[in-house]
C-alpha cells in the first residue's frame, strides 16, 4: 500500500468517524479514546516510529528495519510499538521470526478529522494578536 493510498483511505474514514472540535464538542467516550491515541503519539520515539512505518516502502515495515535509526535498545523499540498497537495506531502480524507493522489509516483519519477547522474559518498566524 503506498503512502498516497493511506491518505485516500483516511479521507473516506475521516468524515464518518469524527466531527471537528470546532463544530461540535466531544462526548466523554470520544475524548477518552482520542486522548489515548494522542498520548501514544506524545513520545518522540513513538511519533518517529509511526512516521518510519508510514513512509516505509509498501506501507509496512519489519521490526528489524525499525531499530537502526534510534539510540535505544530493541526491547525499548518493541515496547513503543506495543503502545502504538494497543492504542489502535498500527496493526501487526508475525511472519516467521519477525513482526511487521503498518499504520491503520482509519486511526490517522480520526485524529486528522478532529483537528480540521470548519470550512470558511478565518485563520490567524500563530501567536498573532486578536
């Protein structure tokens, strides 16, 4: 699956799963679920892992390809991957000795849709005065 396919899949799922914050307040259950996903992404190693997996050729990456770019041990990488998986951001499958990971497009679409401003909203530069 190519990166462009991930975006296309995510766009279809986005409209069905979440209403942007700017249009309607979240209910408690949605807020709890989304907070878990954002918390999983709040760690720089996990955010980089997600990015590496998403940008990997074919849309999936072997755990053996994910340990090199980091200055942490393999067990630590495995822990971070487990957190991403448990919070619904990546899927995985064991193939022989190795585990392969891929980004779940619906999860990214859910996060993305939440943060979309409503159409026609005036934007202000960051830190700009009112």
